[in-house]
C-alpha cells in the first residue's frame, strides 16, 4: 500500500542525503536511520493492507530536516517522537479499501 511505502521512502531519502558530499558520515542521519529502521521492523503499517492515503504526512519534512541537525544526534527520544508523529499522521489519513 502507499501508506506502507512512506516509511521506506523516508529511509531512502535520508540514505540519499547521506550519500551527498556535505553529509558524508553524518551521525544525525545515521541516528534517524536507526530509529526509522526499528519502526519499519515493527510493521506499524502492515504492507499487505489495501489502503488509500488522503494526505502525505507533513511531519516527513520535519524528519528530513531533523536528520540534517547534528544537535539531534544524541536526542533519541526526540527522534522517536518525530517518527511516531509521522506514523500517527499516516494512520490518521489512511482509509482501508476492499
């Protein structure tokens, strides 16, 4: 489902950003990737559900911006809260279809 692809898409955007010369070896990017991969593993949004998403989560941009903020590197609780917010927004704007 589209809803289930947002988390992997976010991971891909952060990986792409990490591959750019200005952010090689960025610990904040790596920290966000760890949080996102852990949540992906939890399957908060099951990939096999037939769903439609009515709105892309606004918090996506907060996560991308946050991954570029080195001051968040050691603030795992804040990173987890940002990812939780995005998952909540995804669920809030997801409609199950038959």
